[in-house]
């Protein structure tokens, strides 16, 4: 069975001898070969250049026998394509060129032709697929309208009193206008990724927890559902709604095929609570990869054991790899999953 077949079987909730494994931020500062590329190119330049994006995507695959590759890009390419550029600060974090606040600014967003301006991502996907071959799964991704809107209205990473929540509470028509623009852009962009060869796409609602529980459906999930409904029927969508695992019923109702969990939940318990036709993904604490190989192996095995016998499971971290992750720990994690029987 190839890695790609294993990945697709997990998505279809078929029983497997071991789960497939992939990690978010497979690319990133923990890899010396990525740091070497960053000496020569800025983050945004690497994202925008298909040859470079392909190279960064493939770097971790050359080291570790991962079952899926996630395309090197960023969720913030959508704001950029709409006319609000971003940059990655070397001290960490993200900065947008301005904060989007007024109705004039929102009306000025260039909502037509998003996928043409993001054609470099389609090229990177096609190029990665041809270099990767057919044996490994390839994932595309996108931020949810709520999470994208969080960055856009803040002008960078959201703070404790997030601008997006203020917009949601104080001017619902304008909030809905912005979400409508972002929802169409996401649909356009994800269809393009599917046409370019993605086997599945992940939607990141990384800032889900900025929304109060009672509002989460209106603030975020209704737009997620609209996106999923607009994609080819039964195309697999993975939904990562950080901090909202307890809203499982609402998450499942979006039509997502896989729910991806952060490390705050007991995954085996969650597996029993979501319908058997929905797969689950997660959820090792990324901090463990900053520790040592024994701890990494032990905690990986613990999670694998807890999920033994459950079909529809994809091994993953509860969030992305951090710059402090150690290469040897990533190696241990991937080997431990691949050798699990
Ligand atoms: O995982 C992969 O390798 C695929 C590519 C990928 C990146 N960003 C590249 C990246 C993916 C899937 C993302 C998603 C993304 N980007 C999210 C959603 C997931 C999450 O983290 O919750 C968000 C919120 C962003 C926005 C973003 N991009 C932030 C907040 C940061 C800064 C993180 C930090 O550590 O300071 C980035 C930068 C970024 N995006 C890096 C990578 C590899 C790190 C770049 C570097 O260190 O050189």
C-alpha cells in the first residue's frame, strides 16, 4: 500500500494496520536546509516562486517517510490577493501592510480574479505533484474567513481584544460583507488547488477561540459550511478549529470529512463521540518535539495505543512544528508511527 493509498483509506475511515502521518509546518525553521534557503530568499518570495515553494515542500519528505506533503504557502496569500499584503517578521509573527477597518477599505478589496493572482500556488502544487510522484498524498489548505478576517482587521496577529470580534458585535452587515468576500475567495482558491492536484484540503480556523461559543456558528462555521458545499461533492476537507473541539456536532455539520484536534482533548474519547464516517486527526503536543527522543517515542506510542482499533485516524500534531523542534525528535516520531503494529 502506498502512502497516498493509506492516507485516502484513513479519510474513508477504512481500517488500517497503522495510521498515516504528516505534520503541519513540515517546512520551517527547525530544518537547517530551510534556514539555508531563507538566507537567500524572503519568506514571501519563497511562497510566491513555484520552484522555491516546491523545494521547501519536498525538503522534509527527503528526510522523513511522511505519508502526505502539505504545500508550502501561507493562509495570508488570500488577503494579499485581495490587496492587503503581509510579511513575516524575522522576530516571529506576521505583519499586514495595514489594518482593514472601514467599509471603504472593505469595498476596495479586489474580490474578482483571486485565483488568477494565486496561480503561483497552482503551479507549485502541479510541480510538487510531478516531483513527488503518485505514491505520496498532497494537501492544499486555506484559512477560514473568520481566521483570515482576524489577521486582516488587526493588521497582524490578533490580540486579546480582537478587532474582528468588535466588527462582528458592532457592525454585523459589514462583518457579513467581509466574510462574504473571503468565502468567495476561499472557494475560488480551493477549487483551483483541487484542479491542480490536491488530494485533500485543510481549513485552518486557528483563531476560532476568539469567538464566544454561542456565536461561533454565525461568526465562523456558517462560512466554512458554505465553502465546503461549494467544492466538488465528497471532496475531502479537513477542519482544524483550534479550541472548539467541544462543539463537535456543529463542526461535523459543516460537511467536513475530517476533524483535526489540538492537544487539549482526549482524542480516543473524541473518536467515539463523532460519527464513524468522519475521520479524526491529531493531536500530539508540539512541545514534545522540543524535548528528547525517549519522551517523543513514549508520547507517540501512548497516543497510537489509545487510538488502536479506531478506523478513520490520521496521526498529526495538535498544532504546527515550532522552530525549537529537534530534527531527531521528528525522525523518532515518524519512525514510531511507521513501525507501529
Ligand atoms: O506546514 C507547512 O509546512 C505548510 C505551509 C504552511 C505555512 N503556514 C508556512 C509557514 C501552513 C499550512 C501555514 C498555515 C498558517 N499560516 C496558519 C494556520 C495554521 C496555524 O498556525 O494555526 C496561520 C495562522 C498562518 C499565518 C502565519 N504564518 C503565522 C502566524 C506565522 C508565524 C509563525 C511564527 O512562528 O512566528 C507564519 C509563518 C510561517 N508560515 C512559517 C511557515 C513555514 C514560518 C516561517 C519561518 O519561520 O521562516
